[in-house]
C-alpha cells in the first residue's frame, strides 16, 4: 500500500533489535550491514485517495541508513 506520512511519527518504540528480526539476512543483503532494529510508531498518513488516517506503522531502521520498508500495520480511527 502506498501512503505518505503527514507530520512526525510519535510513540516510537523498538520491539525487535538485531537477531530478533526474522528478515535480518535479507536486510543485510539489500541494504548492507548495520545495527538493525524493527520499530513502530503512530503517524497521520495520507492514502492515495487523499484521505487522512491515524495509523500504527512499522519499519526497519539502521544507523546511517534511516527508515526502510515502512508499512501500515493497522488504522487507529
């Protein structure tokens, strides 16, 4: 699903660091080595139809690489 984050992500927390990530070998293969973490947070997102929703989003993050593979996990409204 394509979406755009409007504003900033709040309530950010790490719930799977390093080896706790199932996709770790794939992430290293695509983006390179690093201290990978799977994170989640709450954000206001704009969908392709223009509607705005609050949603829980998940992503992978590594030092120096930023947020990768953001996805909407669930809508909160």
